[in-house]
């Protein structure tokens, strides 16, 4: 994992197999909607006492994507500004928290008042309604343009978000929750010396398990030190999995949802 020399570094504890009875989290891939799962010992990661089961179950994917995307791909530095799209969803809220923990100022963009309130509670300095003039609002807040755009939404919001970057800014492509894959105006990238970076944390983590282990260790160190406090998810019984998935597809979920067996 390559980390720019100007980025803050976080000490990583050495990993060792957890003893029986240790509270752990694990990414099990398929088959996670179950009362019990079996995973390799190396996949079981001890968790700090302050991380309850529901937070632990919803922690890894969003927060690892955020740290990998913001710091390792977009080169976010302390004191810079970040505009997070979809800031009221699980991926967006994690980005708000991680960017804040790295010392950045965060502007949240979300489509509903409830989601904007959640982003502000998670540490965003301000929040805007993405139904409004995104480019103008972001440039006004940042006095001319943000350093980094974190975009898990795509679609029609991509163009104005790209145009809201300052010269030399970085645009992190996380995903396309809106369903539309945008065609970015590359003249904006050229004329303002911007950079567009792809963030596929999942493929990276599978191909580089030791680096992923270190990345997750850094995040859990932030949690243990109180610098990162994951938002508590909504909890539902395991038998409500179908309803929860429908809510996720309909973009009705604020933050994350944990299924309780």
C-alpha cells in the first residue's frame, strides 16, 4: 500500500490469531445472513471494547473504502476540503467520519433533511441539498473549490461535482448508487489539472490481504483511540432481510442496517 509522504500515518498494531472467546469481526463474503458462520482464523479480527456488535457488523466495507479512497487513492491531507456525495448513506457517512479523522474539512451532500442531519452529526462542517445548484453551493462553501470530491452516487451529480473542484483537485469515483454511470467532461480535467481516480477497495483487498489487514488495523486503532466513532446502525431481525434490502435499493436507508439473528 503506497501512502503519500505528506499524509498522516497511524500506527498499526501487530496482528495475531485471536484467542477463543475474543470478540471479533470478519468479512465472510456470501452467506453472511446467518446465525453462525465459519471463517478462516486470519479473517477474524479482534475489535475494541467500545465497538458493539451492530457497529462492528457494519464497519469494515464502508470505512475501509473511505480510508483507501480518501487517503491512499485521492491523497487527502490534513487541512484540505472534501465534498462527500451521498453523505447520509452508509458509505457517505463513513467518508465523512474518516475525512474528519484525517484532519480535513467536510461538506456533505445529501438528498433529504434526515440524511443531511445524519452527516452533520457524523462530523460534517456543513451540508447541502443535492437537488439545488451543487457547483455553486460547493464553491461558495470552499471559497472557490474543494480539494477532493468523494462520489459513491454518480449519475447527474457527477458533472457539477467535478466542476466544483479547485485547480489540481481530485475526484474519487466510488460507485454509482443513482444507477447512472456518468460521462465526465474531460475538458474540465485537462483545463484545471484535475485528477480522476477509481476506488475499487473490494478487488484491492482481495488481491492484497496483508495490506488490507493493515488498513483495517489502522481504522480499529482510530476507533480504540476515540478519533473515529462509527455511527450506530438501524437494527432489524434477520427475518426482515428482504425488507431491508428493498429499503436499500430504494435509497430509503439513512446510514447502515444490521440484521440481528
